């Protein structure tokens, strides 16, 4: 056994990273548009102004997905393309674009999975306090209601938020991402609570407006794994996986997922940060803890963990010369076994891997092709571990590779290539990499060619 017959093999993208056309058809500015204008913020001084020009080339991109036999496409909708000021008039041309995109996806026989928010926060709302404003959950709710009414019948699946760990944690607690302004802890915890309220209100709205749409949520986090498979190391890794650590507070999986799936913040949060916590309304946790159809989790790597002999855990030293990607991220296939396993145990809900992949130093070779054997090796190792999790009874519903095309990689600009499709950002020519064809064959066999 391994992956179920209806296992979803997908690929992912996000609006600001691929669409371009930032000043076309009434789109408003996002915090990323403004962030990119500040010298020194983006490593190569670039922006998402043009990116992959997906706004004009979406039909070509969908045809590539179809050619590769990929069953599902996870994309995001740009809030400022729908409501340019975030809470004002609706932009019909923005809605029209996503109508065309979704129709093209469906006509190609591909299942759309729409993410409502993947970081392009309307700049006008940032000027009103962004997620610190008590009205911010209602701003997002209105946007979500517009999406549900317009596209609900076409969208069998949605995810509310992508990686709040990033758009709060490394945008406001740290300053690597837009808007890149550091806020004090009581404000960032207030933002966290308001994001979670917005999630819950959005689930309620979709249940009411589009009851047939399946709903999930796509946080992220390092998937810590046991150094050995001893009972002691496994328990230590489980503790580390859900721990609330001071140095990694906003990367805590339990901070962002316990309220959604268990209806409460983790005890560790209150034990260590009670004085910084926002006021919790009497119905807040009930709103946040809405039943979901599945959870998504973005997993790229993790750290080896061992028991400390005192009932807790400690980080084990990585082996000398450990493998890493072009982005210098460690290669840890084990994280795609232990991550889903720990999540399923704690939250008792089906799991999608909503992002996984790596950056490689991809180039067009003299034969005009793009050979990326390291990506193929990486995916073989990771997917084999995911298959083991499925074999061991974890309810894994699907896998979305990050990402479709090389694109604007946030503060790294165009210096990292994560795509299965090479993008020449000067000519916009697309070239399917060897890994794309490899993935096509994995999909055809439903993972059987990965071996046992």
C-alpha cells in the first residue's frame, strides 16, 4: 500500500510571486509593492511588478500543468486586485481575471485549490493599522464573502491563510518581509489573534454562502524529527515539534494550529507570555475553532531531536557536511514522515502537504534543456517518506510541489529558483525541467515508482 487511489498530486503558486501586472486593471497596492520600492529590502533590487507575467500568460501556464498530468493547482487570489483599497469598492476587472483563470483550470480537467491570502496585504489597510486594527477580521471577512459569492460554485477547495508564521512572524516580529517594520510583542500577538479570528469568520461565511466548498488552512513550520526511532527520541521530537520556544515564538506550530483545531492557545504560551496576550472575547475561541475538512501544512525541512534524559528534548547536532539546497536549507526527508504523523496524532484531521520543494542553481544547458537532478533526488527522498507515512496510516490527502514556475522569491528576488518550470524573466520563455517530467511519471504511477 501507499498513497490512496484518489491521492491529489498538485503544484502551487502565489499571486504576487507570479502574476505581475501590478498597475493593470485597477489593482491596488500591496505592502509588497511598497516594500520592494525601498532600497536594500530585496537582495537583487527587483520586485513582482512583472514576475512571470502570469496575468497575461495564465493559459500557457495551465497548459503546462495539464501536459505534466498534474491533477490540482493551488494558486492564490490577490486581495488588492479584488478590493484595491482593501475595504472599499470592488474591482470588477479583478474578479473577471480570476473568473477566466478558474474557468481555464477547470476546462483543463485540473482541480483548483484557491488560497485566499498569500501575503499581498492591501497597503491602504496597512495604513489603518493592518492586523492590529480591531476591524481587521471584518475587513478580511468582507473580502472572503465576495470571493465566496462570486466563485464558490467553481471552487471545490479553498485554504484561508498561507503561512501566518511568515506574514506576521518575519514581517512584524522580524523585518525580513513586507512591510518590514518591527512591532512589540503585545502587538504581534494581537495580530496573531486577529488573523485567527479572520480565519474563523471566513470559514463561517463559506459554510453559509458556498456549503459545498471544502475548507482548509495552510500554516507552516519546521518538522522536527527524532534522531533515532527510540521511544524516548520520538517523544522528544513530538514535544519539540509543538513547543513554544522564545527564539522561535512565531514559528510555533501550536501557536497557530492549536486555536484552530483544538479551540485553545497552547498552555506554554500563557505560561511564558500571559502579560503580552490580547484580550480574548467570550466567543473568540469558538469563532476560531471552526470545523475544517482538512489541514494543510507547508514543510521544507526540520531538525534532528533527541531526548535530554530529563523528560524533555534537545537539538542534536547535524552531521558534518550535511546536505543543503541552493538556499542553504538543510535536506531532511524525514520531516515529511514525522511532520504529517505528529500533526495527524495531535489534530486528528486529514493532511495535505501544501508546499514542499527546493531551490536549485538551475540553468539552461547547451542542449537548451534544464537538467535538475538534485531536485529529482530531493523529491524522491521526501516523497518516499511521505509514502511511508501514508502506509503507516496517516490520512495524507495530497501533495503540492512548490512551485510551478521559477518566480519572485520575496526578499530573495529572482536569486532562487524553486520551479519545476524554468522561467526566463527577460523573454518569459518557459522550459519544463527534467523534474517536471519525472513528476509526471510519479503521478502516472500514483507514487508506485518511488519503490517501497
